[in-house]
C-alpha cells in the first residue's frame, strides 16, 4: 500500500443520523445531536467521553473538538495547516504537544520535555488541556470518531474566516445565525446542556454539523494528505 492510500481513512456509513458534536467544557463534555436533515435533536452534558458514546450508541458519526493523535516531536501538520486556513483566527488552534509532554506528571516536567522535543516550552493553558487530549486518545479506535475544529466549520458555513470572537455578543450571534442558516436552530432552552458557556454550546453544534458532513462524504479536512501517528493512523482535522 502506498503512502497516499495509507493516509485515507474510511468514512463511517451514513445511516441517516444521528450525528453528534462534542466539546470540552469545564472538565466535562457538552454534546449536540442532530438528525438526518441537520436539525437539532438533543443537548446533554456528560462526565466522560465514554458516556457520550454510550448515550449515542446509534450515532453515525461523532465530531470531537479535541486533538486525536499526538506527535512524537515537533508540531502536527494538521495544526499547522489549520492555522494557515484560519488566518487571523489561527490562535484558536491548539498546537498539540508530543505525547511525552502531555503525559508528564507535573508542569515543570512537561516544560522540560517540550523544550527537549520541540525546542519550545509549553504554556500552562496547553498543559491543562492534557486531560481532554489523553481521554480522547483512547477513542480513536472507534471508526465513527473524528477530530473537528469549530472555527474551520464556521468558516466553511460563512465562506470566509469569521473576524468576531465567539465569546462576544456579536460573535456568538453570528455563529448562531450561521448554524440556523444550515438548518440547525438551537432552542432557547437546552436543559442541562444549556448550563455551560455559550461558546461551548456553539462549538458542539458546529462539531455536529461537521460530523454530519463527514458521514455524508461532504466534509473538508486539513491537511489534504495527512501524516500518520505512532499507530500509522492518519491525522487530520475535519470540518
């Protein structure tokens, strides 16, 4: 098998949904599920990603806003490509550290390992995200689980990179309007799913939009020819 074929990942069969978007929120996970037409179906908050998959056992695809696949050293090609694609919004891309950095038991050790492997230290914010990344890493064996990035999704909806921050009123409103234009109208009352920050809900909804596109064979990805992780699995960010 040549390198090109090894970087292709089989898409999950599209059974008409549901499609689930997942975003980390305050140590937990918020989910938005949508139906065959892309319309809102449900929202929930789960403690673990395993609970998310169990609660949506009939889902055709999951879009998760967290890195899937850690590099051995240096930056991931997927992160670098996504930063180029987002232009002025490139800071929203989390540059995934090597596995050894995220598995370091203390921040001091993580900084030392990062400097050794990449030539740069790691921020406390990046190190704090290690729990999400390491938890998600175990789910890569599920063929329905894909890494997505909400800002790439919103850019695809708008046909341009959004200039507004998602935590601002204008930014949140613009993103909610974009979702509605795609048929995903978020209700005012999301139950327990509505108790998390607004930007996390919007990101989960964008991830669900991407999951549907993935299952339908309509999604884009960066980079176009993904590199392989330590298990020889392609690493790409979908939208």
